[in-house]
């Protein structure tokens, strides 16, 4: 009998979720593998515990893979204030402290432990085969997603697929990614063929995540696992992968599942790209010069279901300092306008200012793409904006990403007098906060953070099949002409424009083996530090040198290396004093 623990200590590194006890000392008040899960209600509780882990990193978003992927890529800089060295360090592929991202390591291993516990105990439950497949598929998807993020961030992290205690040992990349792909393939192959709109993962979402993991692993590791292989500019993706169960997963098998998801899932593109983003909500859209008078309507207005959202982190109005701030969208806060709100975009910490190389590349390559103005706000066009973000804004470009930003609305009090720009979520969603006197810029942002969109699936389908069908569907939505023949460059451009500022680009440029040169374009671009014009200068040898030294993998938190007692080896490129970022 083994007791299930949902709380993970850093020292355990998710290995001690179950601890032994004697047969004659059953604790009837605690859940263990002999008495939990036994019913479908138990399974629902356990599954809810795994999903809850999606929200946990929102309490410290700056430590997460999604945050690193936004800042480390070539389309955004670090930003933040003069003392926000973690933001700038992540952009520069350096560290402000040796354990600066440790909380994410701990959080995600807690989620993995929960998934392992449910999968270990699921055969205890008397369920219909389809229901068991659905529950197991969701648990496998979430475990694979957590490992996808950890492995993308740190490389060869300890692989644990049982809730029994074990000494942490680093696997090879082939072993680790083989498990990720096996979990996703099994989920996509066995879950019932039905689209879910209740916030749960369905088989089609598993197929989309399988495609994302497949493209990353078969591209990033196509030359081998050594550092020189990972930073090589040779790109010749693998076409088959051996899974831990001994079976071979082929590119064609992935394509078959992706085709099924595209053709039969019921997910679809939102007709107008702008309606995907919260600034078109009904309380804001007619007061924003960019959107007013155009008949736009946010796809989530009136609690409607977004037909393009395949996988998203949901938030709610229960966030508080006494429970968890992870129920609020901490990413919106961090990527908000530094200093003060500038309608319709709310105030925040100023992370991830858009890099001018993205603005220039987009204008030069696709000048008529309406997605650009729907994605990037030229702040000089907004009334009340001033450079400097209150006097300490670093790496400011004058351009903000609009997709993640907090959004405000003009509201009217009961007596007919106006409020000064409140967070629109107070108006949009029923219950919870009252608009009057309850504004909290750190807790009020609760619009979804969409992690997989149907548009991404269409582009992955085109990449896997090397045809233009998916590309042209996405281009048609953007009002752009179709392209006649597939090319990798066309695919790369389309993914960059469509998915800009959504945390996708970082792994794309790594797996295509173009990261070093792409990142180097940030060096020397125009920025403002504390409102003063300057240029983005190199640190630690510069973007290209840091990428070639690390392949984009973060420093494994030193505490975790020490706790593993030799089981974890630090990533290359983090041994010198020049990896420490001490400020601009």
C-alpha cells in the first residue's frame, strides 16, 4: 500500500509522491493506491488535481517555460525595470541567480507526480473502456505536456513515469522524448473521437500536441544529442522514432492523426483574426480607435466558446493572496504596459517588448498582412503614452504585444458617471468582483491563455505534409493571396506571423537550426533605457555566442543538481562567471 502525496518538496524532485506503509497500519483518512482512486468520482478528483497544475506557474510566471520562450526568442526583448534582471537575463540567455527558475521545476514535477499517481491507480476503477481511455488519455497528455515544457527548457531532465520513489537519473534525449511521444500517441489513438468544450483535453488536442512534440524532437535532435549537433545549422528531420515500448512511430502515423484532427474535430478558424484577442470585447471594442466601427466581436464575448482554441489555461475570479494567485492570468500582468495603463491596454511589469527586427521583417516580407497591426501595438499611436515606463523601463522598443496584454474598458457607474478605465473582466464575467472599488491590477486579468490554436494545427499539417493547404487556409483568413508551392521558408514565415508573441517561435527557430542567426538580429537594434535612446548591446558575448554555448537550454537550478547527488549533470554553457547577468 502506498500513500499518495500531492505536495512535492524540492528535495524529492517528484520521486516521493508515494511512500510505503505497513499492511496492518492502514490509514483510512488518507488516500493511497489501495483505496484511491476506486470510483469515477475519485478519477475526476485526481484528474482535476493534474489540471490544477496548469495554473500553479501563474503565481510565478517569470520562472516558467512559456515566459522564457517569449523572452528568449528573437521577436521580443527582456524589458522590465532596471531591477528586473531576471527578465533581461532570460532574453540574453544568462542567469540573474543560480536558481532563478527553480519554482517552475518544482511546480511541473508536482504535476507529473499527480499524473503518475492517477495512471498507477486507474486499473482499480470500474469504468467503461471508453471512459477509462478518456481519463488515461488526459493524464498522459498532461504528463507529456509537463515534460515537453521541462525538456524544452532544461534538456535531459529526470524521467519518472511511476509514483513510486526512485533515484533521479537523467535519460538520453531519445528516451525522454520517446516517452513524451508515446504518451501523446497513445492518448491521440485511444481517446474517444469527440470534441470536448468543457475545458478537458480531447483526442484531437492530443494529436496537435503530438505534432508539436514530433516536430521539435525530430528537428532539434536530427543530428544527434551533443551540443555541436544541437547548434549545427544542418536541418534534416528524423522520419521515425523508437518508443519506449519498442514500437516505431513514423511521420506518416503522425500525419494520419493530424489529418483526422483537421478534418473531423469540429475545431475551426475564427473568421476574423482580430476577434481572437480580448481587446475586441464588447466593453472595449468601440472605444479603441483601431477596432471601433468595424463590427468586431471577441470570440469569448458572453462566455462563448472559442472554436479555434484547442488547449488553453483557464482562469477565474477566485484568485487571492490567501489561496493562489495562479487563478489569475499572471502572464497578462507581466506583459502589461509598464508604468501606467494606456487605454485600452492595462498596466503591468513591461516584460517582452516587441523587438524591432520582428516589426521590420514583417513589414518588408508581408507589407499587407493585417495580422501585424492586430498583434503589435505602436505605442506612439495611443493617447497618453510616454517612453520610460515611469522612469526605469529597460530595453523598451515602443512596441507592445497585444495578444497577452491586460485589457481595459470604459465603464459607467450606477449614477451614470464614468469610471476611469477598469479591467474589462470585471464586466465581462458574471459574479465575483464588483467594479466599484475592487480594481486589482495583479489579480483581475482572467482571460484565457491559449496554448494551441487550430491555426497552429493547420500550419503543422502543412509542414508535415510539405504542402500549402494549411498555409493557404491561414493566409486566406488574413486576407492574403494563396501561395502556389510549398517551401520551408514560406512555412517558417507564416508560422512567425500567425503565431507571433504566443510563445511558439522559440522552439521553432531551435528545431529548424536557425536560432543563432535569428537571435543575432536583435543585437544593435534601437531601444530605450529609462526613456533614453540607445541600442541593444551584447552581454555574455552576445546572443549568438550564448545560444551556441547552450543550445537554448536554461541552467538547471543548482539546488536540484546538488540534491540529486550526482544524478543530474549541469547543462553546458553555464560554468563561467560571464553567464551571470548583473545589470545593464
